[in-house]
């Protein structure tokens, strides 16, 4: 392969950043046709289409996203060189783009990403949002992986790959003052107000089934879809919280909260959702493979 034409790459980079051929041509003061020709030449040399059209907008293909990441590094390095001459070259940093359900436990997210967080050659970008929004970004190659606690439905049109990476028990947790001397699980559930996940949660579905089997009626203090809020409400002693211990591990370690008991046959599974890629991000496999082999995130 002949040497890469960096003029072609710069034109592609400009269009990818703008997402619109017309606006980019105006900013660069070239014709649209000239801009299109330069990009087609780059695609021919690389052997892959870099854009696909979505209405009037241009969307990066998977190969286009990889080319864009390299272009970002190349031109950022050029700007750095011009600004400050250094005695040693800057090490190239790899990027992992992670989407996380907005209500997901932050402790779980940190545990999943911990192997990369201390690496100076890696930049981790984390974006939160709804499952639907994150999956759209995954499909559009704006994310490498999405972290959720419910595996998305899969069909021919949406071939998600859901990797189960951790399964956490769910416990009844509260302040030492509220728990007191403790007692049988059934008595605590019937006596104390509860902070529960919302009805859409797999944990809530399992909890409601448990309560039905035990023949209990419970008093609900709050229904919350955000693990961070459940953590705060448990700390504020609003009631006993039904959560995986990982959500409140710092409070358990300090003694501010106490784990009463693990709820039988109740757990929460965390998934890393990906799509089949021709060019998968090499940073991802080491994060997923050990957990697929059975290791839990502590």
C-alpha cells in the first residue's frame, strides 16, 4: 500500500467532525464535488466506505469511526508539535467509549473499568443515558460497549450480543438504628418501610414474587429507579432498602449501613452489550473475557 495521503485524511476528518458535506465545504472554501473526490480517494486506498448517508447527514461506518479515531490522534499530535516542541514524542492513547444506563450502580461501573483506569495510554469516555439511546449510539459506532442490568431483546434487525459479566446477590440493607436487634426476615419485611426498585426492574419482579411466596404484605416508603438515590435514601434511614450490596459497599465497610440478610433466590445480573464488529476495540475483550469465565466484580 502506498503512503497515506494526509490531505485526503484531513478532508475526511473535517467532514466527520462536522457531519455535513455542505457546511464542511463552505468552511474549507472548496467545492462539495472536490471534497467528495478526496474522500472517495481515501476510501479507495483504505478499501472501506467511511460514511453512510442518513437523510442530509453523514454517519460514520465502523471503519469510518476507526479512521476518525486515528485522524484525531494524528492531527492532535501535529497541533501539539507546532505549539510546543518536545524532546520526546507523545505516546498514542487508545480510547474506549462506554455507555452506561443512567440508573446503574456507579460502584459496578468503576469495578468493570478498573483495569483500564490506571493506564496512562488509555482514555475512557463514559456516557450515561437510557437503554434505547445508548443502544442507538452503539449501533451508530459512537460507543464500543453498553452496560445495563437487563439484556436487550435481540432479533435479526438488532443483533445485540449481551455478555453477562457479573451477578450480584440482593440484600435487605438499613441503618443500625432501624435494624436494632434484627430478627426473622419475615418480621422485618412486614414491620419496616421499604425502599424498592421500580416495577420495571428485574430485582423488583423477583422481590414481589418472594413476598407473594412468603404471604406478606409490606409497606413501601419509596420506589426508585436510580441506585444512587436508593443508596442515599437508605443512608437517610427512610426504610430498609432492597439492593445489591455493591451499591452501598462503602457504607457497609464504614458501618453506616448494615446488611440484614441476603434475599433468597434473588440477584441482579449486569451485562456488557456489544455488536459484532469487523474491527472490535481491542481494549474491550480483556474486560469482558474474565467475567464471562465466571469471575464476579467485587
